[in-house]
């Protein structure tokens, strides 16, 4: 399945819809059915890496 999530925001869905659908979405991600490309950095590098551009979601780890 070729699925791309480009962005979202309130107005596209209600908070109740988000709360209802989020568990299934997170399960699909953890099961590997949906790929979420990330780049991880230690939290100590947040000031240097915060504005880094690219296709991956930035994740800062403690």
C-alpha cells in the first residue's frame, strides 16, 4: 500500500475523530504497516538541529 500523510490540522477532523482513530493509526505504525521516516538526535543537540530540513520527522531523545 502506498500511503503518504502530508499534513493535517484541526478543521480536517474533530478532536473526537482523532481520539477515536489514533490507537489504530499508532498500531499500524508499530506493526510496520505504515512507515514514518524519522531522524533521531540526542536532546542535547536540539539547538543545532531544530531547523534541519529534510523529509524525515525530527525526534529528539533524552
